[in-house]
C-alpha cells in the first residue's frame, strides 16, 4: 500500500508499506518496513529519495497523481542503496527534466545502476545549499552512515531533516508519525540503530556535531516512523549509543621487517590506537625478548602480527612467535595480519593462516563486509613498499575498525 501525508506547506510524505517479512542485511525484518520518499512541491519541485526497486512502478504511478514527473526539477538521492534509489529505474525516464542531486561518490553508482550516464547531476558537498524556489535545502555529507556516498538533507524553512537510513525504524506502519503509533517506538528505534548504524558508530559523532548547528523540528527518515516530538531524545539516543563504553584496552603489535616498511606499518597502527586511548605495544620479533612478546600477547585484547615478504615467506624469527601462539589460550582476543610487500605478499597470508589456527577472532575483509557492509576496511592489512597517502589511510581504517570493536561493549 502506498500512502501520502502532508508534513508542512508543500511538503509531502510518500511511503510504501512493505508488511512482508523482508530479507535485509542478512536479517529478516519480522515486522516489515516502509520505504519513505518526500515530495516538495515548490517552484522547482523536488523529490527526496524514492522507494525500493521492487515497488518503483507503483511509486511512479502514485507520484504521478500528485505531480507530473516531468515537472520535477530535482531528485535528491541521499543514499544509493536500492531500497531508496530503486525507484529511479522507473522514474528516470518519466522525470526527464530533473537534475539528480547527490554526493560525488554517488554519481558513478547511480550512473551504473540506472543507466543515467547522459543525465545532469548536481554534485553537492558538505554544507552546500540549494534554492528550490520558496524553500532551501542544506546538505551535510555523512560518509559511512552507513555507506560511503551517504548524505542528509535539511529543509531550512520547515526545519525538517531528511536523513534517509539514519534515525529510521523497521516497522510496516500505517500510522506515519511515531507519536500516533499507539506504542512506544523506542525499542524499534534502538533495534534499528544496533543492526544498521552501530557498526559505523564512529561516524555518528560527526553527525551529532553537524546536527548541533541545525534547528531540527521534525525527522523524516526513509524507513518507518516520522519523528516530530522528542527530537532531542532520539538524537540523544544516537549520541549515547555511539559513545565509547569501554576503557583500558591493550593491543600488541609484533613484526619483522627487511627495509623498515613493515615497521612503518606497525608504527602507524600503534599511532592510531594511541590516538584512541588504547595502549599499543610494538615489538620487533628479531630484536625483542620472545618471552616478553608472548607475555604481552597474553595480556592484550587485540594482536597484530606482520612481516615483510621474502621469497614468498615470512622473514626472521616471527614464525617462532606464531608457533608459540598456537599453544596459547587466546580466546576472546582480536587477531589481524599485516605487512609490506613488493610483489605478492605471501608472508601476510601465511601469518593469516597461522592466526586462523588460534582461538582468536581473526579479522578478514570477507567478515567485515558480511557483518557491517564496510568495503573500505581491509584485513589482512597489505601495503606495497613504503606506506604513503592512501595506504596510510587504509591502515588507519583497519586500526580504527579494531579500536571501535574494542571500545564498544555492544
Ligand atoms: Fe535503507 Fe541503506 O538502505
């Protein structure tokens, strides 16, 4: 069922109620969900987000009863996942005069997803505004909440925030507003946060800071209920739930190196952990006392092991450490492999194989993608030659990911 309701002068909610048990991010949404879009019938009519691809045609038919799609001047895409941008497959050919408004990383995705290569795009950056004729839209980039290209849109005159996935709930609701739901939605709101947003909680802090500069009177997300009461309570829940809840964590980093490039990776990992108030001890396995290294590993909450690659293998004494680790009880610890290499980096994979034989929770790119959807975090941490620029950022992403695991009890 598609339905609409007016939120403010010339601002309309258009929602698709999906009351099936919806497969979603390897969850089953037992209570269904909704896909919410918003139409602003200003002098330059603007649509904010669409609905799931499966309901695109139904959406366009419904929208066409409210406005001729050819009148649309802008289509704002806050987030490219097809449960929100999916309506573009049916809409693009009807809304032929509309410029698509999105962040830079979203452009390529939308072009590829919906064959929009010949369409006009307006790339917006953090803090940009857009005059849509009688109303002003302000855009804030919210990368990794929960994918790289995401942004939120704020209508300045009506004080309505359109945050797409953020502040959503997964409930197939017939009552549009949370205060009319007939029950307290807080549990659903928190459940949604834990399932979708919490793995990205570091980025929630930037969101909370951005919201402090905005007078938000209504939150109109793209799943579930619209919030128009207790706005600060809901924003406060995100602030509380994304905060660090654990302290006194320790990381041990052990490496061997040929030309100091793997040492640089180790030192950069250490720097990132220390910036997160995590004690990080670094050992060169060819120089430090092995008993001291193993004692540090036993005390640590996370263990990073790295080596340069020479003749397709680890170098130096590192294998002695790894063999000793096989006989230790390392349950509950996080493990990760890393290294610098010039050609194939086999040593890093050999280390990963060793770590996988321990009882540690060994990080892998596959596991990260499956559990969080993050594609910018890589394990093992593989760096070619001396780490610079993008590679330093890659190391930072991986260390930060582990820091977040350590500092959050959820
Ligand atoms: Fe509701 Fe990230 O899609």
